């Protein structure tokens, strides 16, 4: 039997943003037919990183978000509003905000897998590129060029410049070398921070190569006062504990180079066992219960690790990596409830003490006054693992009228009708890869 203990009398800190995503809702008009907009809003997703938005026609396709789409002629006048095409991106930003999230803006380009590259080509003038981005920010935050006052806080410089080595013949995200990117980051970050000292300027949206990260930090620290308000990185894996260990290594790396106060943001992650021979298996899990349990377990694991500040799941865009909504009908999948249940904890706000004596049973609990909630997730990578009995012991809150919901292979956030706490204790059988939400 596995044992979970929750002590609602002992507060341990704030619930962090573990339930942000890449990309916004699909909006299909007032009738919301073939749309996930209302469901997206109900999930209370706090941030939507807009990377790879240009892959989806519903967001505006190739005319959306990417710097080369907004400023299509690099030789044009950077100060002339006529040089910019904001139409589709304006529409997309408004949709994200209307349905409850805040854009997290990736400056640069979507990944390019094709034989010819367009947006991932290294800018021929780093300073001009930075000035183009300055005007994009002014458009969305200061009203420039018939713009808005959205107060978008996070601005990320490029995406995965380390995805392919310098000698690769098919560089999918950054055509230059790693030295080029470090120089590029220095110029762009310093310029944008000088223009917008109150915004969060960061990057590099690393694909996860820690040796590359260290070389990057070594290079930029040779220049005084290079801003890294947040350090973003990506990781796809199968074990939540390994993701947590990586987050701690990255925090130590930031401390080593003087950026210990920077936010560490894991802003692409998902379940992937293998990118080659077991990739199809991985995709099948992402959209099923195993992927949902993995998602919930990672949120719980990283909430309990102070070395990471925010998670942003990849991806809420209609794609095979979307475990929240079916990519054709936009109906909710099992993974949607990993976000919905964590949003309940985020709304409560304050984490409380808890323990689990089983490394496959993950937990986060929170309270707000007399209201209390907890997510308990049984996740295992082992497909031969069995169900298990879990004893949940609660102190500090009356659980006599607690509600218990489950997400498993047979249930979609369904209430347990014949199971209840007795004297603060609940003994329950959890099937392999199950999410429970308990509220009192």
C-alpha cells in the first residue's frame, strides 16, 4: 500500500505556473462550433507561448507571429509602420487574451523542416533585427502603429539555436553558429532591455543541450550587463524525476555564471520515449491516459522543485503533440484535466505540506482559507505495472463532505459516488496512470 499525507495547517509557499502552454485557442465564431475556445477559457491557462503558431491556419498561418512575417522586407524602413504587417498577429493576440491567457512572445521564427529556410536564416543585421522587435513590442504594449496596450511581459529571443550542430547540413532553427547566436543574443537583449527596462527579456529557448548552455553563458558573460531575465529551455522525456534533476542542474549553471536570480522556464515539454523507433508509440501516449498522467506528474514534481519557475506544455496548437484537445474535433482529451485540476490548485494559491512514500504517486495540495484541494497522480512509464492501493491521510481540514474526481482510462473527471473520507482518511484503489482531484 502507498501512503500520502497532507497537512493543511502547514503552508509551504505559492502554487507556481505549472499549467501554461504553447499557443492559444482555436476560435470559430460565436457559435463555437469546432472550437476549443470556451474549453480553453475554462482551463484557466495563464500563459500561451506563441512559438510555432504559424503552422496553424486558424491562428493566421504563415502571416502570424514570426518576425519575418510581420516585417517581410528586411531592407524596409524600421521606423515606418507601413513596413509591418500586424493583421493576423493582432487577431491571434486578441483571441489569446479574450480567452484568459497572456501571450508569451517568442521573437524569431517557427522551426523549419523544409529543404529551403526562410525565417530561421540568421539576420544579416543583428542591430536592425533588434530594432524591428522593439517596434513589435511597442505595437503590442504602447499602441504604436495603431496598436494595443496589452502589457505583454515576456519576450523571448529566438528558439532552439542549439537544435542542430554547427556543421549540420539541415539547420532547422538557426542557420548561424553558436558563436553567432551568442553575439546575436547580446545585441538583441541589451537593446530591448534598454528600451523596455520593466519587461522580461530572455532566452535562449534551448533544445536542452547543457554543454551548449554553458558555452552560451560563458560567452555572454564576457560582455557587461547582458540581461537574462528568464532562461528558457526544452526537454521531452518519460520520467518526471529526471526532468526535475535537469532543472536543478540548469539552476546551478545559472548560479555559476551570475544569473541565479533569472527565472528558469521549461517552455517546451511533453512525453517522448524516443524520437525515432518509438516515436509513434510516444504520440499515441501523448493523446491518451498515459500522457495525461505524465503531464500531471510533471506538474506535481516541478511544483515541488524550487529550481524551476514556470512550465509551458508543448503544444495546445492542433497537432499530434496536443494532449488536451483532439486535433480534428477539438473535444477534450484526458490530458485536458491535468491542466484543469492544476488550475484549481493555482486558484487556491497556497501550497501546503505533503508527503508520498511511493515514487510513482505524485501530489500537490493547496488551500485558500477554508477551501482545500489536492491532485494525486499515479504515473508509471512501465506498461506492465498494476493498480495499487493508496491511503490518503489529511490533517487540518474537515474532509467529511470532500468531493473526489478521477481521470483514468474509463473516466473523464468523474466523481466517486461511493468513496469518501472517514476520520480524515481515504483508502482507494488507483489504476495505473490515474489522476485524482480532491476538494473540500
